[in-house]
């Protein structure tokens, strides 16, 4: 810090200077903490864990050129993407974040693999940042297999293309169109030599959305590319670049799987319950969120994940830390309310803005397990 250009006179001036210095120090510490929270990954198949429940992976599999990503607490950003590959072939990589298992690397506490017949819902949400000086698609990868395998390639791959830039297209050929999860899609089907691929391509770019993965899994079953006895093994979201890609980012992501129980599967009722009481006015709202531990063990360091509908943004919160401000968000306890005993509850609040019509979040999960809602 450089010295002030003015002398401070009197006790009030000294006190003001002290407050200013403390504020500056706090800002510096906050900036340092944020920087330390990010993890740079340049290894070809390097990965890290975020939020204690998702895996971020570099996954550079189609090129020998360098690629680096920066994993944040809520997603990742591509910081280097050298080289290019022909646009009539496979992409050069799939930097992504996922819930589930990928080549034996399983995300902490995941409920996957889970048999499709036992999954009542699999809510997910994402927010993307796009660039224009690259050739790529932004897509979910949803993997299905006849067995609960956690290694290698699964039998059927469902791709949900939120955006594409440049002359690229999914595997196979277009076989029609369909309305899935309330949106219209071009439907493509084919095989890449290792697995069947069913792709849903948005006619225009989607920057953020929350939906149920099972809506697309049921499409695969209806089209004969899976069966209800098969397993959902992972839910992944990221980018497939063919040329460049620096600046592409997933700014928020959430994924849960509701099998009627906790992460272990359909063993009983959900171990948490959430009420979301709102006060709404044109352009703004507040919400009082109550989280109840309905399980038999205490929840330490609780983290509640949910997805804000498109157009909503949090401006302030109390009794919890909530971040990021939009998309897939996570609320975590403060030192004085970080534990929820069995049968206990904690309440926090938030205030925000919205555009369009107001809607409440579609689902909540506590530590990766879906919660009942009231």
C-alpha cells in the first residue's frame, strides 16, 4: 500500500483510516482465497474434485497439443486450447464436469451407477459461457450401460447439444425432431465404432437451463437404445472443441439422482426435506429456505444444492453462504449453524431479482442426496 497523500487529523480521522486499512486487507485476503480455490489442470487426463461431489476433468483425448483448464468451486474455464482437428471427424477433447463414474474415477458420494427403473428423477442444471473464435459444441454426455460398470465406454451415449459454433455435427444422421423436457430438438442417431450415440441438438444456443436427465434417458429407451433394466452411470457437461476453445467455461453445475434414498440407492425415504417459502413482487423476490435432517445421523458442514430458474439472480443472503448468484447454486452453513442434528432443521434466506415469470427451483440435494420437498 502506498502512503496517503493527506495527513489524518483527530481521533475520527484515525479511526476512519484504520477501518479503510482493515477493509483493504480483507479485500486482499478475499482475493487471495478465491485465487487459491482455483486449480489449474494441464495434464492430458488430469482431474480434480469440486464442492466435494463433482469431478472436473481436462480429458484431452483427440490431440497431442496442449490444453489447460482452471477448475473453480462452481465449474471450470478453458485457459489454453492449442491446435485443431478436421471438423468432419471427432473433436480433440471433452473438458467437462460430472457426477458419476468415468474410467474408474467416480465422484465423491455419487448415487451412480443407478438402475433406470429405480431413478424417479435426476435433476441437473448448468450455466455456460461461450466464445465466437472457436469451433466447438457445448453438450451434456449422459451414459447408459446394461451393467453398473464404472470403467471404460458404456453401450449408449446420449448427447444434449446446448450450442454449436462452426461446421460440426453429431455422430450419425438426423432422424427427426422431438419435444423433450419442454424444448424442441433435432434428433440424430448413429454409432462411433465404440458405442451408440443418440444426440439432441438445440436449434439455437442455450446458455443456462435446469432439466431432468431422465427425460432424455426415457427417449433412449423408447427408441430401443436402452432398457429400463440398464444403468445410468454418469452425467457429464462440458465442451467438444475442434479448433481453439480458450475462454469456454461452465460457470455453474449441479446434478443429483433421486432413487428414493441417499447416495447408496433405493434404501428408504430421502434423508432431508426442504421447504421454500417465497414473497414475490414484480422483478424481485425473497425466499425462506428450511432444511430438515430427516435421517438418523447428524449432517456436518451442510451444503444444499439447487438450480435457480433462468432469469433469476441472488442479490443477498442471510444465515448461509450462497454462490454463485445464478444457475446451479450451493448454500452452505456458517460456523454457528454448520451442523444439523437428526430431526433438526436450519433456515436461511435469500433475496433476488427475476425476469419473465417467477418459478421456484425444481429440486434440492443435501450432500449429493436428493431431498423431499414440501
